C-alpha cells in the first residue's frame, strides 16, 4: 500500500533543502536492493510507527577493502587483514639469508612482489618508490606485498565464485566495481601460504636484484624425504630460509623417483617410511652410477648407536636425530659439514 514512497521524485517535504525534498532517498535504497537481488518494503501501523525492511540474500555481505593494481588488473585486500600500507624506497630493502626484508617498527618484514606470487611476470620498469601492503600471518609473521599502485578504499558487495571453478588459489570471492568491471578479492591466509612456499623454493629473484643482493648463478638443491608432513615442512622451511632450493618427497619410493630426476646437491631422508624405507633408498642411490656421489643425510627419530651405524653402513654421509632440530643442528650440518652455503 505504501509502495508509492519508493517512486522516483516522490517526497513528503513541502519544500527543498540541501539534503531533502528531491525524492531520491528511498528510490536509491530500492535501486540498491534490486541490484543485489533484494527487496525493500515499508509497513505502518497507526499509533505504533512505521517499519522499513530490507530483505537481502543470505550469501550477500559488504566488505571494506583496499583496491590495488597488479599487472593492470584490480585486486582487493580485506581491510581487516592489512596491518599497514606504505611507500618504500628501494634503498630501504635489505637481503637477509637470501630473502628481501625491510625494517618496520623494529621488526624485519619479509618483502615479496604480488606479481611473482600471482605469477604475473615482472614489471617493465622498476620505480624507486614501491607501494607495499603489509599483511599479518597471525603467527607473529608479517609480509609486505609490493603492488603496482594503490587504487583506494572501496566497500564491495561480495559475490561468491561459481562452485564449478572449485577453489581458486589465493582468491576468496569476487565483486563488481561501479562501472560493472569485476575485481577479485584475496584470500589472505591462502596468499600468505603461497608467499611462504615461494620463498622457501627460492622465489623473488627480481626483488633480490632490485635490492642489490647477490644473485647466484645456481642455488644448491636439496631433496627432503619424510612421510611426516610436519617434519617434512619444518625441514623444507628451515633449508629454504637459508637460500637452498628445496623439493620434497612423501616416502622412499617417491624420493627414489625424485632423486633420479635431479640433479640434487644433497638428499635428506628419514628411515621409517612406507613403500621403501630410508636404508633401502640410500643403498639404491649408492649403487646407481649417476647418483652414487650424491651427499646423503639421514634424519631419524632413532638415536641408538646401532641405528646410526646401520645408516652410515648403508652409505649415508651424516646421521642426525630429529630431536636436534631445536638448536638448528640440521643447518649447521648442511652448511658446515656437507655442501656449504646455498649459493655457489
């Protein structure tokens, strides 16, 4: 009965003011509701008042974001996931343990480029002033992502991605800009995982060059073999943080296939694994004419002397127990006793 209140140009005001009397307020509300497939309605009861009601889809929500440009395409960071945005001079970038960092409030923040994380290539020019978005991993780690430029803050109506696309790496949802063009919204947790994976595998070469860091002709490659995901990822991250190029295998058979696709400068393997244990793997490597000189380290929970002797007799060069991880004995053994620094 009161639907006429939403008609364009209709107003209850007798005259015009700076803020009312033009009949566009409720018309704009109804237009916005229809745009997101919702309904605006009004009801009134004499003596009790008037109720305006908006019915919106359950999947609809509005997100405050920071829009950025990456390789000519807009992307959105949820504001809640951003610790800080800043302009950074290239002279402020340092290379620590093979990875670019910059100092922010007495903290060393790992620095990466959004182009490399998204596999969008390198920029044609290298400006001296970089646009950086700092995101927090929630575990005490923070990363600065270099974007091409800031586009400003926006409130975006989230639109779920078509389920036929399944999970898209680093992306949580999409939205439409005022002109109807699409924008992708970052899944910040997934984005940070991609950053950590790329860092551990030796990414960010372009940024190291820009920072004036040493660019090695070849970084040493390490194959980590362990059926425990936790141990495998711990070793991968520790070695990757020191600049080694790290690949992983989930058991002895997977490791045997991987080492033959090499070359690797070092093999780090567990003993107790399905399909093929570490002792058998070490023996196969030592019998292979092309692989027999590959340095091998065994890392095992077994710390008895007879276990150590069994591993070394099979052909391993070094035997380390997993309990030694806490004092970084793994890194000391790799760098000092086995293959030296990551870069040749």
